[in-house]
């Protein structure tokens, strides 16, 4: 079961980054860079690291994978 309080940072089609709560339709915050979105997510949910969408392909994983910053 997904934690509804968990925050996610994901890239939008507009190439900016949205901070969302689990199961939400709307973004809580939208930032131009992934780093700024991670900082906002940490400020919104102190004590729990956000899950961040991988936005590039690597040797160990591709896009649409989640990582902790």
C-alpha cells in the first residue's frame, strides 16, 4: 500500500519538475530544476526523504525508476 504522505519529484512534459503526494492529481509545487524541487519536497515533509524520478539512463537503471536523493 502506498504512503499518501510520501512525496514524489517527477519530471513533467513541460520539462520542469513537480512535487506530488502519493495518489494526488495536482502538484504541490512546480520548480524549473530537479534540485530545487528536491529542496522544496524536503522542506514540505521534514524527516522523510522524497522519492525522485530518474531522468536519465544509466548502466544500472533507466527512466521511470525511483531513487532517494
